[in-house]
C-alpha cells in the first residue's frame, strides 16, 4: 500500500481507481483504513491461490462503459454504515460482482422488487436486530414468491451464540461474524457458491 498522505492527491488517485464517490459520512482516516484492509485481503487471496481467482483481481477497475458487458452475478449489500457498504462495493467489484448497496430496509426491499439478485449480503443490525430480522424474513418471502434462488448471507458483530441459529431459522443461507478476517472469509464463501453454480450447469445463473 503506497504511503499516500490524506489530502486531495490521495482522494483523486483513489477515485480514479474505483470510478466511484464515497458516501457523505466517510472520513478520510476511515477510507485509508478500509483501503488497507481491501489491499491486504486481495494480496492474501492471490498469494494462496494457484492462479488468480479472476483475471482482474488486483487491477484497477475499467471505465464504466468497458465494465458493462463484463459484470458477473448481481449482489445486494445492505448495511446502515456507509463505510461498510463502500468497502464491500470496492472489494466485491474487484472480483467481477455487479454490486448494489442499500443502507436501510425499505430501500433494500425496493431494490429487490426491481431486480433479481443472485446474492444478498446484509448486516443484522440495520440499525437494530429487530429490523434485520424483519428484512431477512421479507427478502426470503419475496424470493420464494418470485421463484428466485437468491442466496442470503447475514454478517454481524453480535457475539451472541443464538444469533446464528435465529438467522438460519429465518432462512439465512450463511452467517458470518465480523471478526478481524471477515472480509477474506466473505469472499471465500461467495466464491464457493459461484463455483458450485458453475459446477451444476457449466455457467453462472442468469440474473
């Protein structure tokens, strides 16, 4: 990770790489820390792999017009913290996921009604556990009603042991606690599902 000062030059460089703008609540120090986490995750994934997971795993994102025809499975990230949605958008986009983000439950439901997402990664506390359970239940109902095989994963910093069982009971396909290595674990989980889809029919599902 280059030692770049937190100034206009740093922001300009980062925006040119990601072709995106940060949320209003994103502070420069938070942005730098998230960038370090992303770079470390990418380095570890590629170091452990016999060959790159995706051809553009560690390269800058191409301009939007070049990216349009190369997008992979659609994924919706739901978290009330802008710094988390921004981090996951950048990280998952590097692996060719077509990423949308939402920071509250009504917007997430609205987005799902308009598009068939192959995957949803949602925080449980948005902003409280009660809203998270409501959203998870509603998304599973809508997926079943539409006949969509949407994989829904829950990520949370909650240390309560019963939380995972409660999420699974409401239909969560996987559960991930936000520990020190959760970004790496999330990418590994997503890749497992993608590989399983390719193994079933030779190609990714059409979403």
